[in-house]
């Protein structure tokens, strides 16, 4: 082969030439070389194709690289695959890289270490975590996982995906660590906001004899800045100087930024001066640091140095210095900076917008206007800057005109522009203009919340239209908007209405409804005059916001001053007492009522409710019996108290007695008794009460409709619940939520999702409770992706901050999907401190999937957070028992004994002939005990003989002999209830069992086999969900 000049050219020269073209960015010469290779028919040689792919990829022509690859893929060369995958990965096209990797696994040659590393490099972000695990699995199968640089790539991948626990595990499994290994983990901790862990690992790195490099040092220095920890930052600075890293440019820049974030400009200035070399980032960072810390003169002096040295400047530096100028309000300085920008040709729309703002704040509207008019492609920021500048300088009419012109151009105003123009209109007191702008924001779909809500209410108030201000306040989508209330309070003070008694009382009530008791207390204290309404409102406010002690203190002040009290005040303080559950305090209030002669039927009803909630049914009953003229509320309070204390049968009996007296039950009484029946799972009783309310002409709407649907669902009759729901004419949020919850209880997650979507189509906006019901349904149906999607919809579309209960559902979902480590990472990254319920869900997931390490952490957290919660301690004890850690089990039980804690006994019940029969484990209190145990023995032998049933004793969490364990299983309460049901119900009749605890796996198997061999459907409600056993299968899919 010869060149055009006749000089021989060897085939192996081409890769060298193509590599040079790639490094130089010379695609033209590379293309000419490609043409020559085609002409010479050498373009299909493997190493030539690899060189061509690399050349095209590095020059940004991935389509040409892919065409070459597609034309050569049948050759099955792993280097070829690596070349194209590396090209996509380097250019940031992660999805294409991973698609190629998957295709290669199925149809290509065996992967090597470079393949694995390229694929791992492409995995970045939470959504790629699953693919990353697949690549990890492929690496394990091919034994590539044991090489240090593959392990490093795995650690880096997991850190980029936010899986720090997995990254840490790989680190611990590695025999050898290099600097890259340590850096990957340290950098990962910083990227995932785990700054303290980054510091700990940095110290471990040094202790292990590894010397930190630029990556490790910049990572931990940046972490100290983000934490605002000056002492740690100074310690790292000392280490940098001692080990000669003070001459490193990146380290120096990071030190400047760290001192800036720690608000220590003197140290920042010293770090900057000591730098051996400075680049644009150095100067930009130090100028921004001075500007952000209000050292505007220092920022300006440094910028002048930049200008004198004719150094390059960027938008960030110019933005910082212009903001410093606006703070200094010096026109000569602003013009100086403006001239510099013009000389350097740096004037773009972003800088022009900044200049408008600066000139406006300096009071020079002539210059601001000139710059604004010169902008060819005005954006929303340009118009907003001009509107704000005009308003700032008292030109409100011009500001309004500018806003009108902006809208006419077709640009959509943002919240900043709207807040600015509404403030302008407020200053003008231009009510008609204000109404136009209010109409505009409603047409554009803006929510009345945050700064916009404040601006609209303030606009109407300043324009003298208090009626509209109040109407807007009532329509605010996010009720209890504190900012709006504070804006109105400011208006009240400004215009001298703070001495008005009625206004003061209304402010107290407003702060109470906004859940801000500290402001409510201040508003109460500064009142010039207080009346009974003032005291009643503030006491009620504290009680409603769970500040029960504060409510009690104020009531004691009222009592000491011998002030008048009314029913509303006494009702509020009694409700506070019921929340405190302190019998001495309840008796104190009761005595006060008796001394003042305030005991009437209304107060007696309240007292029944309070004593009931405090668990003292003896006092509640005594007060109830002493009421001469019992009304519906008296009976309802007694029914609710009985149900609240677990006496559902007594609640049903009380309701029967009330009806016999001739009193007509109201909606509250019916809702209460339906709730009691739901807790009993007494379907026959529930049907009787449903019939009663239909005979009495009650409409299926509001709370009654919810209670009926909930009753049928809790009694295991989902079909009737659905039929009742379909007959509800006016379905609102409560009705939809109850049915979504019903589907969820029975494991019909997809039905819950469909109903939720239908609810949204009917323009019914969900709230926290409906989302909780939906997430619960997704959790129990294993709908992880849907659950994640709805949690995002909740936060981003409906602006609802999740409660801890929502996070419990997510942790539970992840646990059920065997994503225990992901669940743990989520718990660790939560913004708020995880609750005991969240740790409990995590521990349950660890228990199901034998994740001992995380389970140990969750168990310890539970014991730390609630050392006296018997339920949590029993769960921890059970986890230890399943692992055979009997000493730990003994320790937990000793703690319980020392604290006087007892395990809640498990029991099951079945309704037969309108009567509820309750059983505990190995119970022998039932009148028909002998025949029940005989029947149970026959059933068990039949299961053993015909279905091969063998008791699974691993679910007996006691350190006893196997024979004893078998006997313990056979005596479980649900089996006794089933045996009795088989005895006393017709053949083929459905058995409806309720258990107060979670059904164990062995009893679950027992129920499946009974449903198959005895041809009985069994509907069992346990503490977690409903189980529908039919023909040997369960609706839960054996996952609950």
C-alpha cells in the first residue's frame, strides 16, 4: 500500500493516525483517512474499525461510529463492543450504553472487565440502580468482580445511584484498596449528603496508610463547607499545608469556597492570597464569597484587579459583582462595571437583566429603560426586572403598563412577576387593576398559596376591599396559610386595628387554625382587652393544636381569677384532658365543674367521653347512669367509650337499649355503632344496623355512607361494600377514600388505583388520608412502581408534604419487593427523624428477608426510641428468636418484666347466630371446649393424612422441645375459631374469622388446606389485612 506520493503506508499506521485525529479533534483528516481505508478495502479490519469508532466518537459523531459498529457486529469482537459502549458512555448517553450491554449479554461475545466498567460508568441516578445490580450480577458470574478496578467501578456506580450501603459492602469485601477505592466512597458520601461519614472514612483512609489526593481532599473540604463547620475546615487546611497540597489549584479553590460558606471572609481572603496559581474559578469564587457575605467593597476591589489584568470573566462573576453594586448603590461604580462589560463584549440577556435590576435599585430609571429597550429577545426576567424597578422607584403606573405589555407579547408571568405587580397595584390602591391581575392568575392556573396568596390578600386589603380580601382568604387552597394571616396581621397593626377586641379575637382564631400556637399566644398576650371569647378561643386553640398543658395552665388562670366559664371552654379543656389521659387532672376539672354548679347534660356527656378515653369505664358508667334525661349524645358517648375500651359487645347492647327507649339514633350514633361493629367484624349485627338506618330514612351520604362501606369492608364482605358505594349518589373525598381503603384491606390494589384515578377524573382532589389509603393498597398488592409514582404525585402535583405514615407504606412496599437495602437507604436519607413505625416496618422487612445486619440496626433504633413499647419489644424479641439468639430474647423479656410491660395476648373471634365467640391461644374457657378440641384434632389429622400437612415449628418463638412447639401451634386461637365454625355453621358456609394479631405462616397454611379439603371459603382479617382463602389459595399470594 502506498500514499498518493508513492510512500509506502503500513496498515498498522492507520490506528495511530486515527488516534491523533481523535485527540486533536480533526474530524476532517479522520474522514479522509476513512475514505482511503474504504478505497483500499481495509475498513472492516477489527482494529481499524475500533480506531475509527473511537475517532468519530471523540469528535462527536456518534451516528457514524454506530454505523461502523452495526456493520461489524457479526464479527463478535469484544474490543469492538467495548469501543462503541465506551463511546456512548463517555458522551453521557447512558441509556444507549446499557441497551448495548444487555444486547451483548444475550447475543454478543462474553464480556470482559472493560465491558463491565463501561456499563457501570453509564449507571447514574436512582433509576439506574436496578440495572447496576444486573451488571454487578454479570460481573460476579464472569469472575471479573474480584479485580480492584472493577470493584472501584462498582463502588462508584452504587454511590452515583445513592446506594451507599451496597457501596460500603463491596468496600468491606475487597482484599486490597487503592486510593481510587477510598476516593470513590468518600466522594459518594459527599454527593449523598452524608458528610460525617465522609469525614470518618477520610480519617480511616489516613489510618490505613493511604495518602489522600486531590479528589479526597476536595471532597472532604467541600463537605465541611456545606456543614458550615469552620473548625473541621481549618483542620483540613492545616493538613493541606503540611502535606504540600496548598499549591494544588483545585484544592485551593475548594478551600476558598469552604471559608465562604462558613461566613469567614478573612480566612477566605488569606487562602486566596496564598494560592500559587489562580484561575477563573478562583477569582469568581472569592468575589462571590465576598458579595454573599456583604463585603461588597472587597468584592469590587478584587474585580478591579481582574479588569486590570485583562483576565477572562464569566456570567457568575459579573452577576456577583453587579449584586454587590446594587447593595452599594453607587452609580459611578455601576457605570464602571457596565463599561467593562461593554468593552469585553460580554453583554447578553442575562447580564442585561442584572443591569436593569442594579440601575433600578440605584434609582437610575433612564439607564434601566435604555437597557431594557435594547434587549432584542426579552424574557420574563427582563420584564419582571423592569416592573420591579419601576415600582421600586415609585412609578407604579408605569409598572402596571409594563406588565400589560408583557402579557400582550404572549409571555406567561411567573410567581415573582405576579407578586411584584400585585404589590405595585396595592401601593396604587388600584382596585380594578388588581382584580384584572387576580383574574389573570386564576385563568393561568396559579394556586392561591405562598407569596401569591399573601400578595392577593394584601392587594385587596390595601385597596380597601376587605370583603374580597376575606373571601380570597377563605378560598385559599392550602388552608391555614400562615403567610397570608401574618400579612393581614401586619395590615391590622399598620392601620391601628390591633386595639379592637373583635379583631384581636379573630387573629387568635386565625393563628390557631394555622397551627401556629406561638404567634397565637403572642397575639393573645398583646391584646389591650380580653373577654370570655378571648380566653375560650385561646384555650380551644391550644387544645386543638395538641398543646394540652398550655391549655390547662390558662384554664387554671381562669379558675384562679374566678372568671366566668362557658360550655365551649369546659368542652375544650375536657378534650385536652382526654388527650393527656391524666386521671388526676380530669378529676380536678370535674371537681371545678361541681363546685361551680356547671354540671348539666352537655357537660356530663363530655365527662363520659373523657373518662372513656382515659380508660375509666367505671366513672363513665356512673355518670351515664346518673343522667336523668339521657339524650342521644349521652347514649352515643357511652357507646363510643365502650367501643374505645374494647367492649364492642357492650357497645352493641347499649345501642339496642337506646333504640328500645324510643330515641332515634342520629348520624353520629350510627357512625359510632357501625365503627364498633366493624371492629367486631360482626357482619350480621352490621346488616341489622344497616337495615335500621334504611327504615329510618337515612340517606347514604356523608359520614353514614363512609361508616356503612367501612363496616362491610371490615366484616370481610367486600361485595356489599362495593354495592353500597355504587349506590351513593353524591360521592366526595371521604366516600372515595373509604372505598379505596376497602379495596386495599382486601389486597385489591389495582382496583384501588383505578378508583383513585376515577376520583381525580371527577375533579375530587385527594388529601393526605386518601393518599395514605392508596399507598397502603399499593403496598399490600406489591405495586411498588405505582406507589412511588403516587408519592411523587402527592408531593409535586398536590403539594402535600408526606406524613411519616406515608413513608411507612413506602418502606413496607420496598420490603415486600425484597429491596430491603434500598428501604434502609431511604430511611437514612429522610429529611426528618424516622419514627418508630418506620423502623418497625423496616425491621419487619428484614425479618421477612433474613437481612440480619440492617435488622440489627432497626431493632436497636426501636429499643432506643420506645424502650417501654411492648409491641415493639415483642417484635424485636421475635426477630432474635427466629435467629436462635435466645440470650438476647431473654434480655428483651427481662427488660419488659423490669418495666412492668406485658405482651398483648393474641385472640380470634367468629360471629355465629348473631353472637361473637372469642378464643385465646390454647383457650379452654368456652362452654363447648371439649367438642371444639375434638373437632380440631380431627381436622388436623385429615390435613396430615390427605394433604401432607406438617407443622412448621420455626414459627414458634420459644426455646422449647419440638413436641411442645407442635402443641403450641395446634392451640392457636384462629384454629379454635375455625374448628368452632366448622361445628356450628352449615356445610359450604363461609367462615369469617378475625384475629387481633398477624396470622403466623403455619396457621396461614392450615387455613389454605382447610379451605381446600373442607370446601369452605375462609375470610380472615388479621392485624395487617384480609385473607380470602378459597380452594387452597389465598388472596394475599402468601405475602403479608
